[in-house]
């Protein structure tokens, strides 16, 4: 681009500034989890791994992590199946209402979680007999579909549909075509979508609040409930650091896998 | 089935289905689309409709149970009580502030990543990765940062509306960077060179070439920054001091007076519906 050196320099400075703004808070959370102080103190008086050990043996945290992992795994499976099928329909076919379907897929993450949350809560408690583990999975799967659709659609759009047509013309059934042609090409994008769906579900709190059955605690719910208890603060800090790592690692992997600008919520 | 299957051949009945699917692309389409569509309609649109309907029901003040009789009481209540209207105005104000701040921060960053940087992929990944970090932890991070005894110390503005706007901006910023970057990337190189070759100064080129691409991108990003700010209630609880937004009203009333909570929750929906209809003309919705 035709830009004066000054303009370039200013843009670079602004970019560095914004990236600092993005990363400093996360770094503070990570650093805080190693703080030697039992109460909040800045700067940390010293660094220790002690709270990580305490947190690792904390019953509440362990149960919460386990619940989060189970919910995220199941929600991811549902999202991958539904999202893959939907992306093939959305990319390979022209049909009436296609834009509306695209919008419907995005809506669960574009509208505030609290709206989705109490809407689902109304359905589950009013008509389907109350909240359980399953209702939590359903709630999460609903907003995870979009990331799978976006990752799969991006890949499908770049690969030509003619290979699939050739396969069908040569007599392969839709299943065989999927197994031998489409799936191998989509695999990376699907894995990336699945990782992102997992990350999205693992740290969600708002829809979780309204759809989790009684007694169920995911890691974010545990953090929220212990946030205002001063004596729990070192463990909350560790749990927070874990959430940062668990969500950032899948995104890093997804990026390597898909080769697109993964992490895309939008097309 | 007794037929032995080998790669590429199928049992007779399977072949019939396959042949049918091959001849009827519409049927294939229906099969692909139906699962997700059914899921989203039954488990998303229907509940939203129920929520909308609940807003027009009443609660028995004695038992606290919902009475299924049509009344506009709750909706009228929300829209005429000054205290609630103030909350609506404040919430919309916060959402507008967050959206503007997001544009202000995302624009130079996106211009840099899309048009100047030699490694745009890496930079975009750097911006997007934190998008996936836990929402709760990010708010918690700002609670630490802005604490009176925290890293900013005396320079901290403290908890309050400013803190809410900064924190929400932090949360939704990647949603704005991404469409801006995507829009600007589409004109990397040739467009601007053409403008320059035709004698346009950088500013003219920006105004006549870049801006028309930016407008729908900003609109697409603002759907997220605006909508997600409208419904937030956790950020206000953690860094908002005593402030309240629409989401807090919903959260506080939802277990005791669901129809009222539903009536409040419908407000962000109405605002968003109006907003989506307004920006539809810019073509922004194709970019979501």
C-alpha cells in the first residue's frame, strides 16, 4: 500500500498497542496464579507452584473440570455431526432460504447468552421435565454448531465440488463418496472445528448457568461461585489460568490444522 | 444383509437408495440440512418463541407460579417505568460506546494486518486466539487489573461504567477485527495501486476505495459487539460497581418472576431485530 513512512510507523505502533491491550490482562491472570501470597497482592511478593498443587487436589475443582470435559466432549460430537452435514448443504446447494439458515446457525452466538439461556430454561423446565446433564449438553451444542459449520464451509468452498460429482458419476454411493473423497479433504477442517467447539463449550458460563441440572458444576460455574470468597482466591486464580490455557491450546492446534485463519467465527 | 461388501459396491437395497439420492439432489439436500435445521428450530427458535410468549403471561403474586392468561402488563411495565427505561437507555449507551471503541481500536490494527504487515496470518491468529479464552476469566482479569490495590494502582479508574465499557470492548474486540481484516484483505495490492496509479493521494484512496469496503465490515462486526454488550450481566457484576444493565434485571427476576424477566429479555431481541433489519441493506449480513 502507498503509505508514507510516518503512516506506516503510526499503524505499527497502534497495532502493537492493541496487541498489548489484548495480552496484558491474560498475562496478569497467569502470573497471578503463581503468586506466593494467599490474598491478592500486586506485584506478587514471590512466585510459587503451591497453589497449583492445592488446586489439583481440590475436590470441587476436580469434579468441575471433569464435568466441563464431559459436557464439552458430548456437545462437540453433536456439533460436528450437525455442523458437517449443514455445511455441505449450505456450500454445495442453492436453495430458497439459504441465507436464513446461515443466519439461524450464527444466531445462538450472535444473540446474548442470557437470552438463549432463559429461552432454553423455559423450554426445559416448563415442558421437558426440568434441567439435567443432558439439557446442559443440548444448550452447549446449540451454540457450538456455528464454529464447525464455518470451518467446514471455508474448506468446502475452496475444494471443487467436481471431484465429488466425478465420484458419484463413477457409481459411488453418497456414503462411499463421503468416505473416500469428501471426508479425507475435510478432516483437518473438521478437527479444527471440533477443537474450537470444545474450547467454546469448556469455558461457557451464561447458557451454562441457565441449563445445568441441579448440583452440576462446570469449571466456570465453580470459579464464579468462589470468586467472592477471599479464602478461595488462590485456587480461583489457578482455575482461571487453567481456563486460559485450555482454551488457547486448542485454538493454537486448530490454527496449525486448518491452515485457514482458524478461530474464525465469521466466514 | 448377506451380500459381501467391498469398496465401491453396495447391497441391492443400499444401491436403490443411492440411485434415488443420485437422481434426486433435493432429497440429498433435505437429508443434509434436516438434522441441524430441526435441532436449531426445535431447540433454539421454539424456545425463543416460548420466551416471547411468556413475556405476555402473568405470575400469581401469591404462589409465584405462571398463570397462562394473556396480559401486556409486564411489557408495559418495562416500557413505562422510569427506572427500567433508564436501565434500557444505559444499556444501549454502553453497547454503543463499546461498539465505537471497538471500531476505534480495530481499524488501525486491521489496516496494519491486512495492508501493511508481511505476516498477516500470524497477526490475525494473535488477535483471534484470546477470543477463545474464557469469557469469565477475561472479565476476572480486568477485575484484577482495575482493583484499587492492583497493577494500575492509583491510575486505575476503579469499578464503574468506564470499567464496564473497557472490559466489554476487550471481550468483543476480536469480533470487530476479523470482518475488518477480511474486508481490507480483499483489496490488498491491486485496488490501492490502481488508485495510486490514477493519481489518488493516500487519503483520497482511503475515502473512495477503502471506506466503501469498510462500512459493511464494520456493520457485520457491530452485530456482535452491540448484541453481546446488550445482554451482558456478569461484567457489570464484576467490574461495574453498583451499576445495573438489562441482563442484571433478567437474571434477578428470572427465578421469581419469569414473565417479567422474559419481557426484559425480549428488549435486546427487539433492539437487535431492528438493528439487523437496518443494516441488512448494507449487505453486512452476508458477512456474518
